C-alpha cells in the first residue's frame, strides 16, 4: 500500500494593514509627516513602527521606498522632529484628559511641556494653537480642592506629579 502525505497546512497570506486604504488614496503625496499627522492617536513609537512597516512591506516601487525612508531618517535626526513629537505628546495628553485618570507618563509630559513653555526656555517654534489649548485646558480644569494644598486635573494629583517630575 502506497500512501502519500497530503499537506493540509493553510498557506498564510500577507494581511494588509488597516492604514493601507488611507495610504493608497494618498499615495501621490504620501510621506512620514502626512502619515504621522493623519494617525493622530498613535504615540511616537507606534507611528514610527507602522510607517516603517508600511513602507518596507507594502510600497512596491523601490525608488519611492528608498526616498521615503531617506527623508524619514533625515527628518528624524532633525530638531524639527523633536519639536513635532513633543507637540504630539501634548496633544495626545490633552485629548486623553477627558478620561478619569491620566497615567503618570502623560501627566509628566503635559506638566513638563507647559513648564518649559511658561519659562520660554524652549524654542518659540511651538505652535501657538497648542499653547492656547494648554491655557484653555488649565483654566477650565484646575481645581483647588478647598482646604487641601494640592491641585488636581480630572482626578490626577498635580502636586504629586510635580513632585515626581
């Protein structure tokens, strides 16, 4: 009796990333900044990881792939990149302020960004809209809880955050 082994494994297919539809509709002007600005809920690490995954795994034109990655790596080493990610951290922290608790990392980022901006020791290139949003946020959400000597924002203890910072 001659029995042949039949391979019953399923062939894995490459699953298209969720962002790919957006990339395909914007392929004529697609670059790292457009991607990072569109997917605003992504933190820095996730945004970079997803951008690189899409470019390296899904962009077929080798010249375009090289150009996109070269522009990204050049930008990533620049001062503009550092300012961009700091502004994005503040914007994410502001959008997350509606939750009951802010994680310590977001609170520290929000506090350090506002402290730097109030002391004017940072670059003056930070967008005025971010500063206006911060001012509005703090004026509406800082509460002095009566006899206690600490401040809170949406339940986060700001005095403790400053101490931890």
